[in-house]
């Protein structure tokens, strides 16, 4: 479509927006006996409008709820509330928020629950509409589709109805407030309307994300230097997470509070990837030896990798992703091996082989086991390209749904690069095509966050990485386009506004800034720094596309991801935290312990931070305040 001619026309009831004289939708009036509403509309870009509604109170009123509503008089084909609802969350068996209504009443979400302040998005066959609030808005939003129309709504003051999604698959009573307004008061609410032609289904929401990003006056302000973060991360890994049990040497999955101190988790203690990140942490210690000559780092890094390499590989090429069942056993009992951990194992053991050689140590077994994992999936790939989500030790597939198998595509591409064998590239291309088609068709990915079974962000990370690798290997522009699409999907989980928290909460105590953080999944509504795991991919995308927004988003991830890291003097909720530790969960909304933290000092944030730093040759990208 070419450039549209935009106009809007008002009567005493509504304001209708037109593109090339064709109606797109209407602003609904606000009616109240004692409040008059007037609208101020300004076009600020192609299909982008600033909408300020001024509410003038003529007589004191109580129990008032102010509304800004936009209606599209056509049926919705796809709807999105960033980080909360992806077309009503139709995937997965959980009890996360399903659909957009309950018994005809729309789900209403507080501004702090949504990644773009108060944002709702809908599309039909021709046009998409997004409505979101200006930063500083303290109300709520809802998206209400009906048979032949869909209504976008902003509400003030804040409510969450008909219930509050308060923990995984759990709900609390509705949170409802209303305002008491004095005669003569004037309240002005600012929002943005974004109208975008639908050229490809389930993709036009990119424009909303771009416009929302532009509204926040972001300045990269790292709180610690990269050198400090590196040293603290190594210290946390070697002093707080290091564990030796039977023939295991490696890293605990994390620390939990057991009064009077922090203790290593007693359950599911040792994991190769995902939350436990044993292989990545071990590689960080090898890299630390290369940086500093610290022999203790080399010794512990090799000891951890050697433990896993000696006991975890299976004869068929699979790999035991958790070490707990292996302790004291000559042969592991059957337990499922998931695509996320298997992909991590292969990826990091390929890297470990190269790092060990740089350290002057030959460990051919590291590469052998990584190839073994890749060989298994070349042999067992399904006809449609799927690599499966989880596998039994005997090599039978236990589950095929979701996007988790895509974590195996990057190591398959590495196997091709190292060996030159086309079978690896062929398998990788087929798998990538299968998983990318899912994102394009459905508008979401799923099942990568292994403690849930739902729509999430983590499952899209290997899509982004794989697309970038395939583009560099083949030079085919389609793969770069796919990388951009996966990157935008991940960006829909990233907070693009700052939420201010009340004194007395842990988030206020930490001066926590939501901006740049990412929510976990539709089942787990809390922010974490997991975007650290693809920060470098966003930087690569900025270089390849020339779009500096990806660099800004990556820097925002870095700034957010260092919030709550302990320098050894940090107390949170009355508890002193060890050097380098950090919470997994920041409860940015009414979730878990609302507006506080999880008090789960898991291994992966440290591992991903060290991984980012060893992937960059220029730490000033993250240290300095560059655009």
C-alpha cells in the first residue's frame, strides 16, 4: 500500500478516522451527568495520532471511572495485549488468562501488567489498530472483541477485573477502585492510536512497538562496569554455586533462603542448561583463565565439564540434562531430556572444546558428545522438520508440541560449520522452517520456559539465533527477514515504560526500573533478566539492518539486567545477599508477592551475563552511554 491520506470527522457522538476516505474506526464518546469530555487529536506520523481527552468536572462526583474507547466496526482476526495475551492464549493446558472475555465481560489489566503501557492491539483482514497510554498513566486496559466489532479501552483509575491473575493458574478477587472528583477538577489522559495496514497477518503490531519505544526518553545508564560484573559473576559461580557431590563437580541451580542464611537448592540441583547453566558457567571460568591466568578458574571449569562429559552422554547420542539421577548410579534411570537443555549442552560443549584448546588443554570428548547430540537429531528428525520437545533415554520421543526443539538448530548449524557435512545444514534448515512457520501462522511460540507449558518468550530465542546464523551462512535475505520478525516478537515481551512502586515494597527499595526487562510467559507474570541470553543477537541485528533501535533495546536489557545484583553489601527484604547474586523474579504486578521479589537467587542470570561479556570484543558498548 502507498501513503494514505488520513482524516477524521466528528459529530456530537463520535469521531471517525478515515484512510483514503475509507473508515477505519471510531472514538466513542464519554458520557456522564457531571463530567464533560473533549478530545484533542494530533497526527504525529503516518497513521499515528496523539489523543488527549480532557475531563472537566462540573459537580463533585464519587465512584467515577474515566474511559477512552476506540471501536473497530469489523471482526477481529488477531488480538494482542503485549506480554499478557497472544490472541487469547489458545495454546497449552494451563489456566492462564484465556480469551479476552469471561461471560461477556472483558478481562481488564493494570498498566503495570502490560509491556507497553495500557496497550491493546487488534487486526482484521485489512487494518490493524493499537491503542496505548502515554507513560505515567496509572489506569488499566481491555480488549473486547464481539462478532462484528472490537473495542479498545483505557480506564482510569486502575482496576483488574473480573479477577486478578495472581500466581500460576491462580486467581484472586477483582481489584477495583473508582475516583472521587471535586467540582472544577480537570483531568487529562494522553494516549496514542496507531493504524497500520495488514500486509502480512500477525505482524503489523511491529509499528506499535516502534512508536511506543520512541515515546520513552531512554538513556543508557549502566549502574556497574562490565569489569565489576565479570568479577562478581565469577565469584558467585565459584564461591556460592560451586558444588561437589559424589562424582559430580559443578554448579548448583541456585540459592534459596533457609534461615539464618542462603543455601543451595536441595531439589533438581544440577542442570546442564536452562536454569542451572552448568556448561555455560564452566565455559565462563575457562574464559576467565584466558583473561586473568587464574588457575583456580581453569581447574573448576574443566572439572565441571569433565564431570558432565564422563557421566551424562548416552550411547544413542542423547545426554542426561540433570545430573541428580546420575549421582551414585552406574546407569541413569529413565528421565526425560528436553530440547532446550539438549540444545544448550551441544552448543556449550562445542564452545568448551574451542576454549579448552585456547587454554592449552585438549578435550576432544567435548566436541564428540556435542556431535553425538546433533547426530541423534539428524537421524530422528520428523518428516515435517520437527525435532521434538522431549525424549526418553531410549531414544523414543515423549512430546512434539511447542517450539522447544528449535533450541537444537543453532548447534546443528555449528556442527555443519565444523564438519562441512550437509546433513547438519539440511536438518537445521528443515527444523527452522517448521518452527518459523508456527510463529508466522499463530503469532506466538510456546513451551520454551520449562516450568510452564504455555505461550512464552524463551521459545523464540533460538528462532532469532538460528535466523541470524542461517543468514550469515547462506546470505539469503529471507533469513534476515525472519530474524527481524522473531526479534519483534521477543520485543513484545519487553517493558517499554517505567513503573513507579510504593515505598515499603522491595521494588521501591531496589529503585527497580521495569524498562528493558522482559516478562516470562502467559502463565508466569513476572519480569526477569532472561533477555540477557539474546542481547548479543539484538546487537548483531542492529549491525545487519542498520536499525539502531535493536542496539538500544539490547542496552536497555543490560541496564535492567543489573538491577538487584549484590556487591556483597546488598540487603533485600532484610536479607544480606552474597556477591554476584540476583533474583530470578521481579514481581512487577499483582503476582506472587506483589511488587516484591522472588528471593530465588538462581544461576542463569550470572551465566548469561558472563556469556554476553565473553561474546563481545568491545565492552564499551555496554559500559558507555552510547546511542
